[in-house]
């Protein structure tokens, strides 16, 4: 796999956890060789602007590299004939990326906040953990105070008087929409609570960037208690993702699994949004804990 220019320091390609996740994504291969510019893997992820690569140029590069890659095959591959080299392509919808800041939390380890521009010209703010770099932990839409977004995210970020702010009332994380849609199954019970003069209460185990909590509180009017194991993650959710805590939003720093047994029966709804701590779990949502349960008292 030829790593795109300016993505060599992306954790997807320069960390063991990223390599493991790539191998799980391409499950039909047993050995993966990454080829890219020789940059210091300890550098912070660089800003990135996708460039269009001429297919003819790419084919030429692959031809030049083929003999080197063949030499890196294990001996068993030559048992019957010279192996055929398969060049893979890593594609996502990111056109441009700007790393906002890097953090280290005592529980989740190293992580970054980044703004990205997608192929459909949307801007989003994302939270990614180094331990599972291919998994987007949280993301929210980013709104810009200019009409001409053709300039691109990187160029806009360097211009004066250009402001970016997050939209906390719109869900863009793929799995959050069905989680919230599941509330329809208990809508009659929730309405009963409202008619009795009480705001429905929801316990969110796992906060991340806080997109789910902000939506439940700001858009649906729930009282929210969020449980997160890392104080640094909570500070980032407040400072970069628009999460505000106060009278109707309470944030608790504790291991969510240890807490659930003593609190779940005090809420109308419990939503669980926790990820695996092991990169070997892969990048699929089915191997991380992304689900919701309801508990109507």
C-alpha cells in the first residue's frame, strides 16, 4: 500500500494499533507493506490536502516498486512460482485535514482534535484516539461564517476574520441516529413523565466529544448525566465540541462499567456508547460496544 503524501504521520499508518486495524480492514491478506516518505513517526499528524494522482504516474510507481516488494515476500510464497504483487488503495472521504491540538489523557492515552473537509464539502470536527486511530470517536458538524467554501479548509483556517463553530444540534456520527431513533419505542412513557411535570432523565455511559449528550439536552430537552473515565476528554468536549454542563447536564469522571449497577434504575433511559480499549478488536462497530438500553422506572 502506497501511503498518500502528507499522511505518513497519520496514526493510521505509523502506529502498531493503526497497522493492526488496517490488517483487520483488509482481512484477505496476511502481510501488509506500507510504502511512503520517510518521516519521523513521532511527529504530530500533519495538515493534509488531498492531491489528485495521475493513474499513469501511480502505475509507473508500482512498476518501480514491484521487485522490491517481491523481495520482501516470505520464502513460502515462492514455492510454486514468483508471487504476484497486489497494490492496495486506502481511501476515505477526507479531502483536507487540520490538526487542532494533541492531548494525552490518563485513561485514554494520546488523542487529537482535528477539523476535516469531506468530499461533499461538509466540515466536521473529529476526536480520534491513538489507541484506535481508524475509529472516529466523536464528530460534529462545523459551520463557517463565509459563503465561499471553495477555498478549502486549510486556506480558510489561515484567513483572518474567518470563524468556525460547532453545530451541537445535528447528529452526524453514523450510529448515534439509530440510538436516538430508538427512543420512539418508549415515547409514551417519556411523554407521561413530561405530563407529570418532570423532565425525562438519561444516563449516558461514555461521553467522548459529547455530541449525543448535547443533542439529547439541547434538542430533546432531557436531563443528562454523562459518565466518562477521563477528565482530559471531558475538558476537550467542553472546549472544542460545545458540550456545556450545568443544571440539566451533569458530568461524572469514573469508570462507567463500575458505576452502572448503582445508577441505572434512577433514570428513564440508559445509553451506552463505549469503545474497546484494544486495537485488535478492529474498526467495526460490532466489535466495539455501541448500543443503547432503556430502563423506565
